């Protein structure tokens, strides 16, 4: 079974996006509160390691994984 990687493009001019916003914007959770909860519970990995910082700054090239979904942070289109 192959895991498909989804791209998350930063907004024009942004250098990073906060971790909880990645989950929220992509609809992987029902809202920001739930996103923060699953992060603090250790259910999210960044670049293969559990990260419990809700406001962790994800930059271009970071790989976020949660609940079977894999997301790569990419430059603005």
C-alpha cells in the first residue's frame, strides 16, 4: 500500500505555517481546537518525529504525518 503525499503550499510571502493550521486548513480535523489537541497528544509527526508544539513553524520541505495522511510543505504557487 502506497501513501500519497499531499502538498500544502505556503501563502505568497510566508516563510512558514504553524503546525496546527496545516491540519485545520486541509480538513484533517474539525477545527483548530481539535488540531491542537491531537498535536499535544503526540499523534502528529514532523519529519518522522513526534512533535507536540502546536505552533511549530513548518517550513518548505517539512513532512507532516497524521492519521495516515502525509503532507509536504511546498513554496507558494
